[in-house]
């Protein structure tokens, strides 16, 4: 089954208000971002992506939750986010039975998430890295220091550390 079919199946698995709410959210997402990619991640989470994940949607016992992965970086002009407000990464919208989906606010958040992901790909949304902190420019791959991985920059393995060598010697004497 492809991801869209799995999302159809997930919506159908909730024949009550939760399935209707998820279907409405999906309709708004597809209408707002026509070239969105539907994905099925984490063993059962409907996910929508456009140059990176925009949002996910899950049905719970008493609510439907739409989580924007980079929600903390998005301007929520309509005040739609009502959950996960304390972190520095994601934000969520919890929708309970009887609540109406704020289509206008959701569309604005989706467009902001698309713009954020597009800017992230060009480097505009990235914070300055340590390599560029002095100049205000982000470091390029050539300027970044190599990670200590036990290999030299040419790919050759470095000699084992003295402690490991001593441990190996002690083991072989037994």
C-alpha cells in the first residue's frame, strides 16, 4: 500500500468525529499545498512534506492532534497553536470533539512551514555555526573542523589509544 492509501485507511479506522476531522485537515493541506508529499512514518503516522516535513496528524482517544515539526519557528498570527508551546522545535493544534478546524489559520501555518522549509534548503533559516560565529557567515564544509572519528582526513585509521592498547595487552596475557 502506498502512503496515501494508508492515510485513507487510518481515516476510515475512525468512523466518528476524529476521522471526519482528519479528513478535513488532509483536505486543507492538499488544497493549500497542491504538490505536498503524503508519507507514512513511525509505524502509523500520517505525514505531509514539502522540502521537509510540514506536519503530522494523529487521532487519539479524545482528540486529533496536528503537530508542526518546526512550529516554534513559524509565526502563528491567528493563534491556532494550543499545545506543545514550551519547546523550541514543534508546536501542535489539539482539536477536541465539537471544535471547528480553523481552516484559515491552518492554511497560514502551512504556507509559513513551506516557506520555512524552502529557506532552510537555501541556508537562510539556519543559525550561524561555530565556524562562522566571528564573521557572521555560516561555515562551509571546507571550513568546518573534521570530527574526531578515529580516522585521519585521508581516511587512514589512527593508532589505538594507549589505554585501549594496554587493555588489549592485559587480555592477551590471560
